[in-house]
C-alpha cells in the first residue's frame, strides 16, 4: 500500500509540474482541485449534519481563483467576502432553521480554506521572470514532504506524532523535514531560481513544516466528521482533499516566506 501511495503521489506531482509549463493549464488544474475539494468538504460537513450552502461555496472558490488569475483579487477581495457572507446568510434562511449558524460559518470557512489558499499558487506562478521556477520549487518541496514523511515513517517510525493522525510519526516528520531542507538547499544551484543557499534552507524548512501542519489540519477535519478519507477520487490516497491538503498551507507559507526574505517586495 505504501509503494502504491508513493507512486500515485509522484504521478500526481508530475501532472502538476507539467501543467506549470502552461499557465492556463495550471490555473485550470487549481480550479479543478478547488471544486473537487469543496465537494469533499461539503461531504464531511453533511456527515456532521450541517452541509455547506454549497452553491455559494462553489461560486466563492470560482471567484477567488478567477480574480487571482486576472489580477483583481487585491482590489475586490473585500467585496467578494462581504458578498459570500451576505448571500450565505440570505440563502440559509430558506433552508432548515436548525444549524443555520453552522452552515453559514462552514461555508465561509470552506471558501477561505480552499479558494483563498489556492490563490497563492496563482500568485507564485505570476511572479515575473522566476515564477515558473519558483512554482516548480514549491510543488517539489511539498510533494517530497509527503513522500518522505510516508517512507521514513513507515521504515523507522516508532513514536506517534499526534492523536489527530495516529499513523504519523515523529521520525517520519523529522526525517522528511531534514530531507526537504537538504533538497531545498541543493536546488538553489539552479540559477533560474536566483536564491542563496540559506534562503533555500529557510524556504524548505518553513514550507515543509506548513505542509505537515496542513496535512494534520485536514486529518482533524476528518476525525471531527468521523471519516477515514474525504473521498475516493485518487487511488491509494482517498479524495482530492486528502492528496492536496498539505499544499493549501504549504503554498501560502512559501509565498509569505518569499516576502519575509526580501525575495519579493511587500506591496
């Protein structure tokens, strides 16, 4: 099973890396991930008895990705969020009154967790000159965090990392973090990245930690809903949300770290 998960994980990463070469293919992939993830998030909320205001959530994710792609999100995000809240409250009044508060709150959470966080991959890809290389870089760092966490944890794991995800081990977490930092430093030799070795080390460290936290966050959602997987779309990995959970927090952390390191100016 572990071999199969590793192979499928590498295939998924390869598809993502290929799409990076063509911006619109990459944006379409992000949108597909977002829509599949919101569907699975709604499934987990439904099990808890409080499904999302699903049409509002879908339109919210669509709007976030589209507005990021066309470069207008920074200008209109406040209005977008206000519209999501107002429409969710309004539509919610026509449904079951029990759970009204939870449905509207879950809807806003879902749009921010999935739609908002996916936009950071759009921003990374749109960075002038280095955007394509930095996008390759962040995808590889997150993919290797997942792959080596599984390999090292299965081979050497003895101590449980957290009750939220009993299969995660301290050894797997630390081992994957160390490997990813080494890879991140080594990759700074690629001249197109325009990174110093210490910048690569920090980017690898923060991104890998965030990716692991993202994985645990989604595990907490599943445990709360009482399900093993968010879906069954990807063989050996469960649902789309199960596969890409680490990317949501990993991407925004990578982008933020670029600003902190002065690689990108703060605007």
